[in-house]
């Protein structure tokens, strides 16, 4: 069993367009899929899940689409705040929060702080880029006055410092690339690609990916 699965939630736009709907509707159904997948992973006992919700490059999208995604995120933050005691997870936002206005940033930080004693982790990558994460980690180490560092030092300043190693990266939507996601963490992650579009991805698809994971021989460079 994997302990930590990370999801690249791709295909929302195409899912909507195939139904004659605006792309924003694809993201709305994408949030439903996110909830189903998170709940299922929790039932399976995964210690951590990571979801790529918005990349450092996604700001290039039309304003209307960016606003729609942020609105969905704000609605989710509100819900988490309201149901904080029922919400089972430690919530961690991966990415540079500096771009968000004070109100959104404070909400994100509050949610992180108020859930920080929980063991099951959900990482939401928002304004996240793998290269940005590595540069940010280097700057943090420089600011600490480090002159030489170990891999352990480096891991400790990545956005994912609180999570176990990423065992598998799942990408929906048919493309075969990593798209600046978890570049350091992907070193020994199993990669799983499916043509299923994210809004159609659910518990059965998660199970299929885990069966595939269980067949992989992980050697971590050994024999
Ligand atoms: C990729 O599909 C999807 C995104 C860039 C956004 C994903 C965001 C969500 C599912 C909402 C997140 C909110 C919460 C609460 C987690 P795409 O638009 O690139 O699809 P396409 O490749 O078909 O165009």
C-alpha cells in the first residue's frame, strides 16, 4: 500500500467542453471528484494525499477561469473553517502564499495552524511550482546561514516537509508529463497515467492505480 499519493487533476476543461459547458463548470465538478478521492484515500488509510489545484503557471489562464478556481477554493476554505472540528485532516498548502491577498493568506495559515496536530495530511498545492519550491528551499537555507547542506536539511525546508515520501504520482487527462509538480519528491515515486478526465476520476480509479502500484517492483536504485 502506498502511504502518500499525489494527484495531478487534469482534464476538467475538456470534460466541460465535451458537454458544451464552460470550462469553469469542469472545475466545479473537479472539486466534487477531489472530495470523493480524498474521502476514499482516507478510508483506505493513506497517511497523506496531495492535490495539484493551481500551479505557478496557471495564472496565464483567462481571468474568468482563474477567478472561478479561486472562488471554488475560497468556498472550500470557508467550509473547512466552519466544520473545523469534523474535518479529519491536517491541511497544508504547498506553494508561495505571498501572491494572495492578506485575507486569503490569513485564512490559509489559520487552517494550517488549527489542524496541525492531526495525523492524516491533505496537501493542497496552490500557486505551487516544483522549481519555485526548490528555489524557495535554497533561499531558506541561505537565510539560515547554511554553507553546506545535506539532503535531509533540504527536505526539511520543502513545502512537503510534514509529509511522508510521495509513493505514487497519478496524472489524469492523458498527458504524459510532470508539469513542474513535486520535482524533488518525484525522485522514486511511481508514475501512473490515465486517460480518464479528472471529474470522472473516483474511488474505482484510485483502486485501479493502487493495484498497479502493488505490481511495481520498487528498487530505489538497488537490485
Ligand atoms: C487542470 O485541468 C485543472 C486545474 C488547473 C485546476 C484544478 C482545480 C480544481 C479541481 C479546483 C480545486 C479546488 C479545490 C477545493 C481542491 P485543465 O483545466 O487543465 O483541463 P484541460 O487539460 O482539459 O484543459
